[in-house]
């Protein structure tokens, strides 16, 4: 009887130890980090569901204090769990998790260290990427360009994951919260993951709109002026509900 009771206690202890081991990454992280990771994974999965990325392409990051949580490289988003939390400090040194961070970490850190961004979304959205191969900036086809700071520029091509790409991106982002990456995709940032994602969706929609309008034979789309877009930018400052 004593052995049976002892065995039962051992089995319960082993189960508790195994559960504790699995929970360790989350248990050691503040609630704020755990919540941010959950939101990051949800946003990454949304990019797939909305057709903005294919497979493991694209990546997402969110800053919590001096820690930047990022999607890990080469891991399908639907396989990520709360225990896969991956984070680096502002120098790029890994401080959370064991999965390797995204290969596009230089771009994310460049934004997090030079702007007041709290969240960054990078995708390979089809229409926006197509536009990046055609022009040096997205033509002012719609006034919602104002929500991104004005005309959206195209950063010259550079190999993914390189400092050169991060440098090109920063120049294209000057005074903007979004840019296109030539023959590559999009990158946007915001105060929250929701805001960064919404800006990505807006950029893809405007790209689709311009491609559609410019494809009509013998017709040229009417474009807005920079002054017209700037006027909308002023009006947008008071848009929505008071905070």
C-alpha cells in the first residue's frame, strides 16, 4: 500500500515537473511579455489567413520595454505556442527562448531603435510587391496615403536579412510609417500590432487599386497632388473617437 501511494506521488511529481518544464518560458516572463507574445502570434497568423504571406515568409515584432519579441525563423505560425516566445534586446542579443529569431531581424531592430515604433509587420503581399517592381513610389491613387505619412516610397533591392536592406528601408521610411521593398514586399510600423497590421492592409489595398486602375486600356488614372494628401493628413489628426 505504501509503495502504491509512493508510486502515485512520484507519478504526480513527474507530471508536475514535466508541466513545469513546458511552462518555464512563460513562467519566467512577465505577464506583459506573455500577453504581447500571444498578440504577436495572432497577428502573424492573420497575415497568412489574409493572404499577405505564404508559408513562413514575412515576420512580426513587438517591443516590450527594452525587449523586442519577434517571430522565429522557419517556423510555421500555426505551430507556435506560448512556450515558443522569442525575444532579443535592442542590440540583437537573444534574451528569451531557444528558437532562432527571424532572419529579417536587422530591419526590425533598425525601426525599433530609430523610431518610437512599438510594433512592426513585414509581409510579401502580392499587389504591393508587384508595385515595388514597377515604380519608385506608389502613385497617389487614394487619399489614405496620408495615413501612412504621404507617398509610399520603394526601398531599392538588397538581399534579405542584410544590413544593406535595413539601411535602404530606413531611407524609404523617412517621414513615413510604411514603405515597399523592391522585389520583396512591405514593411509598416505603429504604436500597436493592430495599427501596424492595419497600415499593411491599407498599403496592399492601395497597391491593388492602382494596379487595377492603371491596367484599363487607353486610360490613365487620375492622381492626387501632394498638397491634397497633406490636407487629408491634417484632417486625419482629429479622426475617430477622442482618447
